C-alpha cells in the first residue's frame, strides 16, 4: 500500500540573543537559500518571511522527514551561508530551539498570509507576545525560563 499524508508545519526560530541582525538588503537572499534547503530535503516550502530577529516558514512535510533534523540543517547551513557570504557585519548565530505548529489544509491560506505579513503584525505585537500567543493557542506546556533569550 502507498503512503498518503497531509502534514503542514509552521516553524519559528530566532537569532541568538534576539539580536536584530537580519537586514532588509539580504533577507530575501536568506529566504531563497532556506527554501533551497527545504526543497533539497524533499519538502515543500509554502511561505517564508520574518523580522530582523526571527523567521517563520510554513512547509508541507513528507512523513519520512524528521522535523528536528530538518530545522537543525536549515539553521546550520543558513548560519554558514550568512557567514561565508559576509551578509552580517556582526557575529551571527541562531538560538537553540524552535517552535513548530501544525495546521490543516483549510488553514494554509491564512497561515501563509500571516507569515507574508510579518512586518505589519509586528507593528502591534512583539516577538515574545507573538510566540507566547502561539504556545497558548496550541496548548503547548512551557516554562518561560526555557524559552528564547528575550531582550527586554
């Protein structure tokens, strides 16, 4: 029997120390690079965008993919890409950990729209507020001391 699946995951992760290091003049280059990693790993990029201190992407996942391995590869490779191409004038690293939230097919348009409109959303809400809101919305138990390093 063949395997059929429909798995959609929204991934969120931040720059180490929540520093605003992703600059507008190279963010599209970074997003294209990350999209290439996702595609090369056999997954489907649906939407990607972010802010200077974090990114979001929505993917269609195959069931043979290990999400932790995929995100680890995205972070490791994109970190090297940023350094090798001299994109950041500062020491760049991603923070440990990530958020991953699943959606059904009928929600994809709304989630992709949310991701594409990050700049607008963050005029009203900080990343910390956004991230904790996701955790609560998806009923994810968490201990704030283990969340990202927050800049207050």
